[in-house]
């Protein structure tokens, strides 16, 4: 509408004023029964929603227009928000019929990807976080996260790597930062987030302090334990400010802010979260760990599990507490089953109570809240009764269960109130009655009587008139415009008495009213108006009563989420035959018959996963070099070791026969560059910088996984770098990080001779008839040679090429790696068969010759050589 400035109508003017207040937002402008969009907004909306884009002449200029009926908002809004739009909903703020002049309009809500209560926008099993990042001085950043739909609010502070990790762990739907830091933000965190930039002044210390203390109505932030996070506070202040800016003023359920404690959780660098596929698969169709672990039956449990998976603990006590509870559930199958049965019936308590706090709860949802709360009484009772577990852990855990029980508030007063007042079949809409039970309010009951009697009278009237007039199809109906009327089909029109007043003519019927009908209509409508008003009042009182319980119900939701997650761990342990790990403060990892929790679930029917033992410590076996051919199972072994450790520290049983886990504080993962080729991160440089970052952050409790490191360069460079890294990890002056080093370079097996804590293992394969059989068993000792050529053979490479490759390799391997390699290549035995496959005149011969002559064999890794061979083969086929 902005284009027609000269001929601005009052509606144009109103639109432009509102539009200007919400820059960057797509404005849904309510006109009558429609939400309309104009200009650029219309173009975007029509594209995202697939609705018709029209053009109209607006004061000489053409303007785009697209709209949809107001009742479709719930359908269309989520689509816009998911597409990353910020949507300003502009409603009519007064009854158009009563308006003098143009209807008053205003934005009632600005829905953004990170700020939404709409069930259609939200994923029930995931949190929907809004994040704010504040760039402080010297590599320090503040971070705050809020899920407005649950009220969870957190602050943190740390360096860029930490904030990056947190952003990856919580994957917020929207990230706020200061305009001036745009470049920095993109550089550090990429462009994968929906972002919104705010002005510099929103990022002030005092501003944030004031915003937070006035929101929480406290004088200091000490009570929340965040007062030592000045940058985190600024970020949190920005979030509160943003909520107000987006017209979210009722946020009483955001009743506390917690500190995200870096020191409490295992440090997982972002490569580890990605590489171990904890919550997201690396490739489409892949299965992340969470999918295996998630047997939760409540939305709160599902959301908590996501957090536990990316934030494993590193202190013994809380880990053991979780494990002991899981054990108790396993020992008391009946208790576990009955708990699961009740948990299943608890809806989304957490989001329901948020809706109460912001007064957006529908009558039907209040009914759901009641049903959820009803489950707490039996849950509390079963957790308070002493379980029958025999184990020592069971006995101590029963105390833990009681602790959960004690924290559950059955909210009996509220429960009873809702139960007596709210009808079980309460509707979604609040303005049309049908919400409140009889017996709650005498006047309401009386009015219901009147309305009912009136309707009953009308029914009698219809029967009487049918008989009197002889019109068999006569019926009394109601619509908003004419109220009650008598409808007569055209066939019987001539039988209508003269004193009936005709109101409307349809294609095949006529509608009439009579004074008697109108008299009763008034009685009924009057009664109904009053009924709706009284019901609304009682419903609102009920919601007000529920707001008193926001804190208690949020606490219930937290306890339920913990119980559900632990119960899920028990279910999965029973189902997949996991064992309870022994958690120690020592530095040993001792896994007997460990398995990969995801791969073992995906093997074809009849195949079973080959379990493996693995031992690492800081004294005798700190670094294991694992050699073996492609596809042998090296990566699987590396990942399963980390997954077992992390699962244990989440408080989950593990896929092994036995496992002793000396608590790990950091897990680092590096995968050789060629694995990342598809993501365009192939540069060897990247790999090396990332590896350097590991080496600078080691600790005595770190677990390092190096998978094919160094393969992004030529064999000799690769071997040398991998060699140097292993050596460094072994000789580090302060820390002995436990390391698994998977490699094709069997040359690295030499290391074990010089370094006492480096041990060689290989994933066994059997060669039979020149073929490889994968045994998947980890065995002590190194490998004799590489197997790339065998793999090429399995892949169907022509025999001639395979033979020649073997010949070249034997020659290269004859002596030590440090020998003059250029000379060795020169000395390669002549190929007797290579050219015989061509006719002398074949033009491909020249091309092939040329390609071969420019090939620098010195810089090729075995894999690259194979790829090259493959390319050459394609050329001639
Ligand atoms: N212990 C095991 N039992 C059964 N199957 C296994 C086992 N380990 C691995 N596998 C299967 O073998 C496949 C290849 O394993 P993995 O990727 O770990 O090999 P790799 O040695 O790392 O190979 P590459 O060097 O090519 O990366 C896995 O996808 C899995 O299906």
C-alpha cells in the first residue's frame, strides 16, 4: 500500500503506519473476514502458502495482493513461520459495526520462528528456542536461550567454541545479535540460523539488568546464580526486550533463569556431535543415537532426553543417581510398567501450563491439563511406596524415588475445581458456551432452563404449524442475520398463511418469521447471551485459579520429564540388552563386548553385530592404533567407544557385556578430510587447524578419536602428520589423553616400538582366494599391508588394473618409507599389459598417455590413486 502516497486513503494510511512499526515483518492485515497482505509481503506469502496473488490498481500504481480467510490463520501461520518469516498479526481492535469511521487496528502478536505458542508451529517432542548472542571483549561471548512455550530460560558465557557448541546442541529456531556483529556472527556460526539483528543500545549492561530485574521483580540476579555471567546477562536482557517488542507481554511463566554450567557437562566439540550422530544424522536417512534411545512417552521426556544426549554429565554422583533409578525400574518391572502407563496419559503439562500463564488456554486444553494432573496422584503414590529391589543400588535408589515423589504436587484443589466446573466435552472456543457444568452457578442453570424451554417451545411450534398448514417439510432454523425463521420449500409456497412475514428468498425455498417466533427468539437469545457471558466469567476464573499453580505445575513437569527419560533408558536397556556401566573416578575405560548402539539395530535380519573388547588407560595403553582395510569396522569401533562412554555418562545403560567407565570430561573427534569432501570442507588446511584445536585443549580425562587423519594429503605427508600427532599425544607434558587412532597407514604401527603407551590393534579380516572376509574382530597387533587394492577388486575393478596395482604396491612397500621416493617411482617395474588393450590407432591412447604423463604419483594417496585408476578405466570403457 505504500506506493500510493499521494492518494492515501484512511485505510492505506493506517496500514502504512502499522507496517512501518514492524520493519522486516510480514504484516497480516485483518480486513473483514480476511487477513490480507500487500506488495512484497503478498509476493512472499503467495509463494510460501501457494495462495493466489492478484494485482489491483491502487491510486494509479499496481499493487500485489494476497489473502486468506481469518479462520485459516492456524493453517497458514505455521507455514510462514517455518519458512523463516516474522509475522505481525494485525487485528481489528473494535467491533466494525460499532466503529465510528475506520476500524481501529493494531498488531496483537508478532510471531517469529523463535517465539511461538502455536501448536502447529511447534514440534511437540522438541524445544523451540530463541537465542541471543552477545559479543563481549576478548573472545568472550554471552548466550541466552529461551523456550517461550515452556518457560525454560538459560544464560551462559564462554568463548566462541563454547557458544558454537551450545548453539549446535540446542539448535535454536532464531538467533538474535547486534547489527554491528553481523560479520563476526556469520564467520563464527555460519548462515544456517534464522537470525534477527538488533540495535547496539539493546546490548547494554544496565539495560539488561533493568529488564531482567523488573521482569523477575527482584533487585539482584544473585538468586539465579547468573550474576557472574555479565555477558550472559546482557544476552538474557536482549531476549526479554525482544519479547516485549514482539508484543509478548504476559510472560509470567518465565519465572526463573538458570545458568548453563559449562563445567557440569562433557565437552563435545561440534565435530563430535555431528560425527557421532547424537541427535542428527549426517546423511539423509541416517539414524541418530537419540532415535534409538528415545522411548519416552511424554513430550517433556522427549525434550529432556534431547538435552541429556548432548549434555552428558561428568560428575560421578548424579550419573550414578540416574543409573540407580534405571536399575530400580529394571528390577521392578511392575512398577516400571505401571509408571509408564500413567506417564503415557500425561499430555504436554509443560506447554499447557505456559498457556495458562499467558491466558491462551482453550477450554478443551484446560480439560487436558486436568487429565494430566490426575495422573500425578497415582504416580506419587507408587514412587512413595518402597520398591522391592534387592540390589544395594536399589535400596539407595528407593530414596531417590521418594525424593521425586516428594517434589510432585498433586494440585488437588485445582484439580477438584476444574473437575467440578469444567465440562468433560468442553470445546475449543470460549465464546459459545458449552464449557461449564450444571450445578456450578444458579443463574447459569436457570438461563439454561429458559433457553432449553424456549427451544423446546419452538419445536412444538414447528409441529403445530406443520399440522396447521399441511406443509410436511416445514422447519425452523437459525442463522446469525435473520435469527430464527420458518423455511418453506417452493413446492408448498402457496400454503403459507398470510400473516407470516417473508424475510428471504432462496433458489428453492422461502424463509418467514412470525411475531410468536420472534418473541421466543428474544427469550432464547437473551438467555444465550447471558449464558455465554457467565460461562466465560467462570472459565476465566478457572484459568485465574490455575495461574496460581504455574510454579508447582512447572515443577511437576520437570519431575515427570526426568522420570520419563529414566524410564525410557530402562525400556531401551531391557529391549536391547544393555548393562549398567560401572562409573569410576579412575582413568580407565574397560569395555567388554561393546557394541555400536545404532549399527546393531540396523543389521539385516540374521546378521548379528560382532562385539569387541576395548581397554584404554593413562598408564599402559593410552593410544591404540587401529589398522585394517576399508569397511573393516574401524570407524564403527571408534564411534561405539565414544557412544558407550557418553551413554554411560548420560545415566543410560550401555550396549556391552561389562563396562567400567573412568569419567571422561571431553570428547574430540577428527575425521580425515576426504570423509568431508561432500560438504566442501575438503581442504587439508581445515583438517589441520581443527586438529590443532584439539591438541591445545587436551586434559587427562579426554577421549580423542582420530579417524583416518592425514588422508587429505599424499601418503607420505599423511603418514608423517598422523605420526607426529600420535607422538605428540603420547609425549604431551601434562596430559595423557586416551586416544583411538584409526588409520590405513600400517606404517604407523612402527610407533608402538618406540612409545610404551601406544599399542597396535587391527580389525581382523581373512583373506581367502584373494578375497577379503570381514571378521570385525579387534585383535592385538598391527596389519601387514594396506587393503585398498582388495577393496578395489571387490568393487569390480578390472583384473588387469588390480594386478598392476598390486605389483606397484609391492615395489613401493619393499623398503622403508623414508627412502628416496622419486627414485622408487622411477624404478617401477615396466607394465607389460597396459597398452595391449588398445588398437594402435585408438585416439584414446594418446589421451590416456597424456593423462598419465601429467600424473604426479608422488603426491597421490592410495585412495586418490584408486580413484584416478577408476577415472582412467571409465575413459577407455
Ligand atoms: N562389529 C561389527 N559387526 C557387524 N558389522 C559391523 C561391525 N563393525 C562394522 N560393521 C559394518 O561394517 C560397515 C563398515 O564399517 P566402518 O565404516 O566402521 O569401516 P571402516 O573400517 O571405518 O572403513 P573406512 O576405512 O572405509 O571408513 C559398517 O557400516 C557396519 O555396517
